[in-house]
């Protein structure tokens, strides 16, 4: 199960129908930007194995949402499902609503940086981002403006010093894994999308670089003044990365259920250790007062519901 920092809200809160009980609040959200909700989302793969069950949540403009959880818990599956990228061998149930309605998004409104985005390995960063700007940005925009957008975006992701390095791939080493991820992010944010999904944007980065990338992603909204939804899966929430996102609600939630974060420990690391069932033997000895992880998860799920 994917853990997020935000407790889900009932869907009726975002019904935007004019004149509805909650219309005033919803219309305010619509003016501010896009409001995304998912309700009772379930995903099953061929053979009937459930991957996600009863996922409900929401993401608001201007408030980055982090999806955290152990490897294999379903973070990418949740992002794929919300963005409509599920493969043919899966079936899904539940609702995904934009401003309270089922609707298709216009070109350039949303961007999804996946865990394994493909890049053209023979291009340099400058070429990849500048060409992409030429192709993605509208014809009404002057070339100089497109180039300026590309340059600013490269700087935002801290890649200015490697501008002329080839991306590289098998047999031709180029950028590091973390730099490649940042190039992918650059390309996806060129159009300044209103919904930005990122699958492990800090993959391959050290804690300082994670901090800078996450804080730059989080500050995109202030820079271009777009009420943007940002949802990112985080696999390794180091002390620096967590500074960009609020953990206080989750901290309280875990503490109330009897699993408080020990002092001097990074809360995000504590959450993941507490619910990681892949290495239960080790965890039984040290974490969650010796309670088996499946039991811990059960307690947390029941308390959440
Ligand atoms: N199409 C599929 N067919 C079979 N199993 C699948 C499929 N998609 C996902 N799974 C399984 O669902 C689980 C969740 O996978 P997912 O890729 O969402 O995990 P994750 O949380 O993103 O992990 P990681 O942090 O390692 O990227 C895994 O056990 C995976 O093997
Ligand atoms: Mg994944």
C-alpha cells in the first residue's frame, strides 16, 4: 500500500456543480487551478492479483504531494493509474476526477516523468532540451522565447554546467543517472503543465541534490504563478528531501497508533521502516516494538479508515 502524507477527504467536498452544497468551495479551487481526486481506486493484474485496493485521495494546486512506501508497494502503479497509463493486462475500478468531473486533459496540461523515461542518448543536454522546446512550445511563441525557456529550465534543474555533455547510454557513458532524471524533468516542465507527476524524481541523487531538485520542483509554482498539482513518488526520503514536504500529520498519525518516531530519527525513514514487510525478520527484531509488520500495517490501516 502506498503511503502518502495527506489523509484522504470525502469526494463530495470537491463537487464543482454550480449551486451544489459545496459549490462555493469547489469553484474557488477551479479558479486557483486544477483539483485532482481519486476515489476507491483498485487495480488488478491478470490472474486476479490485486495491486491497489480502495485508494482514495486528492491533490491540491500549490501543495506538492509525496507518495511514499517500500519498493513494490504500488507507487508507480498508482501514478500510472491516475495518469491513465495502465497496461492492457490490468483492470482498474474507481474514479479519477478533475475538478470533480471525469474529463480529458488538453495537450500540455499534464506531464508524467516516469522512472525509466527514454532519452536520445546521442544528444547533449542543450540539444535535447532546446529541440524539445522547439517541438513542444506553441508556434505563437517566438524562437528566442522558446530558447530562453529552455535555458531557464536547464538552470532550474541545476544542469547548466553539463549543458554540452552527451546524455549517453550503453557503451557510451555520458550523464549520471540523477542527471538523466533531471533532463527528463526539464523536458516535461517546458510547457509549464498544470499537473506534474514524477516517479522517483530523486532516484540516483545524493541527499543534497535530492533537496535541490525537490525544492526546485516545489518552487515551480511560485516562479511561474501557476496553481500546479505536483505528485511525486519518493523512494528514499532522506533528511534533506523531506524538508520540502510536510510530515507533521503523518508523524502524529504514527505516534497516535503507537509507533512514534524516535528522537533524532528522520520521520520519513521511520515511516518506511515501520511498514516495510519485505524484510520482516530484521524488522521484527528492531522496529515497532517487535510487532510483526503485517500486524502493524493492519493497525495503521484500521486506524486510518
Ligand atoms: N502489470 C503487472 N503485472 C504483474 N504485476 C505487476 C504489474 N504491475 C505491477 N505489478 C506488481 O505490483 C507491485 C507494485 O509495483 P510498482 O511498480 O507499482 O511498485 P513501486 O512501489 O513503484 O516499487 P519501486 O519503489 O520499486 O519502484 C509489484 O509487486 C509489481 O511486481
Ligand atoms: Mg516504481
